[in-house]
């Protein structure tokens, strides 16, 4: 979710992030149009899931590059960890807390359900239990923030064992151990849960922090490969892209075709499915991370969409769609009225996101760039 702005943007990564936010935005059509056919509805449900998964993997990939450079090239101390966290929090906290406060105000004004709101100020709303109904899209921010905390402190602990000659190796060992721990958490969930429904899987596994941080770490793992095996990363980027497409089709079509449902294959769904999805999206990174484009209208549009993506994600559901649906009884709308409602919804999301980015997020990031955190 974090827009890691830098001076030399890579078009492919901006495009990947833009695809992710458009998937999330399009998935809201499920909440507007009541009679979508089953195939389209299934695709939109997957868009909502895939969009966030891309964000996790992409964020891990970008943060992995930063952490690796700090860990290997400098003395990695507690000051390094706090400097890293300060920079990350400076980029993610302002937008999050602004939108959280707006959600609280809106919930009070429109009498929406609200409980345990204090948890949201510490990202505890879904740390080990299902997400609460209030501000539901914030679940992904909790995963990211705890990944930010756990990863550098684990790397800091490893410095007591690592020496300067083998720090790169220790880096990937630490990341691999962390991935194994969070996959093992899924094994424990499988062994202690009787979950055999996709609805329960969605709220008690997919959206819970202690089961999801491995997705972010898989992105970090990919960044380590890109740095240390760059020639192979470039050589096989096209093949890995098509392999990713194949796996994506199999996860979408193959699961249904071969009837690999959670009722009959709970181990696959509760333990393997989420890491497979994350790994599949990581396969797209070699081609996207090396896709550079001469600036033109299209690339500038994609860059803008990428820059707005964090604001769009925070505003698109609870702030815009919920309020619009509260104000208008769309169940009584004709199809033409629904189309107009959707058009206004999309315009509002982009307009408000642009305002928040230009007059709130960007000034704060500029303030950040003027301070010597790293």
C-alpha cells in the first residue's frame, strides 16, 4: 500500500501497482450491480483479492531492496532499524490516520457500526483474529506495518551471528526462516481449525496478520534474487512472466476445473494457496522491474495512477462508496441510473484521491525527503 516514491521511477513497477489498484476499484462493482453473472462476479472477487496480494509482494520487493542495502553496506544497528521505521511510518501513517479519523466521523454521523476503534490506532484490528466490520480495507495496512516491524528486528538479531563477508547469505537465511514461521502458522491454523468454507477462510485466515506476513516476505526474497542473481533475473524474465501467467490461470480456472475446493482439500487452501498466489505474482517482477519507458502521455498517466494508488485504496470503499450507498437507494435504480452512479463514484474516488495526494500526502513526503532519516 505504501507508495515508495523515488527519483528514478520504473514504469513497469508503476504499471504493476496501477493494475493492482484498478483491480481493487473494479471489484467494488460487485457492491453496485446486483445481478452480475457468476463468471464475472467470480472474476471481480478475485480482483479484490489479487489487487491486495500484488501490493504485498510489490511492497516487499521494494522494501527488500532498501533493507538489503542497509543491512549489507552499512553497520546495521538499532539506529538503522529506527531510521528505517521512521521513514516507512512517515510515508504510511499520515494518510492512514487521516482516513481513520474520517471514517470515525462518518460512522458517527451516519450511525454505522463501530466498535473497538482504539485497536485501529495501533493496527491491532486483525492481528490474530478476524477483521471487524469498521474500516475493513485497513486489514492490509496492518499486515504491512507488522511486516515493517518484524523484518528489520529479525535482521538486527542476525547481526550478532553474521560477519561482514557473509551478510548477504545471512539476509536470505533470516528471510527464509521468517517465511517458514508464517507458513507454519498456517499449518497450526489448519490443525486447530475446522474451517472448510471459503467465507470463513476469507475472514479468519486471508485477512489476519499472523497468517499473512509471508506474502510481504516473498517479495523481499524476490528482491534478494534480483540483486544477487541479476543476470539470471534478466535472462529468464520472459519465461518467468509466462510461467506466472500459467499459474494464475491454473489458480483461477484449474482450481474449479479439478474441483480443488476447500471442503475437500482444506490443507491446500489453508496452508498452500496463499503462498502459491504470492509466489505467482513474484514471477511477474523480473519483467515489470526492468520495464522502462520513454516518458509519454501513457507512462505519465500510469505514474500518476501509481502515485494516487495509496490514497485511492484508503478512500475507495469506506469513505466514498459506503457514503454514496447510504445517501442513495441504489436497489431501486434502473440500469442507466446504476451506470451513472458508477461513473460518479469513479470520478469522486479519483478526484478526492488527487486532492489528498497533492495537498496532504505529497507535502508530507517532501518534508520527509528534506530530513536525513537514512
